[in-house]
C-alpha cells in the first residue's frame, strides 16, 4: 500500500485507499421506474424509497467519513418529485455528483437545475439507435426519442460529462 508521501497531489482515490475512506458511494434512492427494461434487476418497482431526511443523514455521515463522490440512481431518480432537492442537498455537502438515469423524464427545468448544481456526470444507456429494438428492451414505446430529448436538454444546459452507453443488440 502506498504511503501518503508517495501519492501524487490530487489523487483522491489513492488517498481514500490509504485512509480507508469510501471515496465513491452509489445510493439507490428509489425502486420506482417509468420503464420496464427486460434486463432490470429490481424485481418490484414499488414505492420503496429513502426519505429526504434519511438521505440528509446518510450524506452527513459520508461527508464526515471523507467521501468525495456520490452516484445517485434508482429505479429512476426522476420519478421522484424531490429529485432536484436531493441533488441540491448532496451538492450542499460538497460531493461530486454522478447521476445514473434513463433520461426520459428530463425536462428543461430539471436540466437547468442540474446545470446550476454543477452535476459532474450524467450516465444513461441506449440499447440501439433502432427505435424498435430500444423501445422493445425498455418496454415503452417512444423511449428512445424521450432519452435523446433528455440528453439534448442536458447538453443545452452544459452538463460537462454526458455518458450514453450504446449497447449492441
């Protein structure tokens, strides 16, 4: 294991390793989703979700431990009416934020808020540029166009890293 003196300045992940700090934590904030993807690992898209006061407590504890980065995901984060409030709360704790989402529920207001919160990365999946294939996998007609529309709005509001993983089917 490297000693702190051997670590290049700014390598937070090596520093976290030396001090046994969870540098990056993924939080599934809900199980609800507006899609029904054939490969989804969530067996029940019920109303199970962490409440904002529970998330506040989790964020505080992670900040106290020195966590640097939070990944917020679901289900689908943006089925929650308070998704932007959760993102703002996490940013208020100073976390670098990564959002995993299907991007279909991104409105202009949400995209603007993500830009104002300086979300570091937004990640989504595109299963095919053929609508029939993509929509067949998600179980929702029009989902490819909704995803592409959401990504366009994110680009408009200068989200710096938009990662759309295209899967070959």
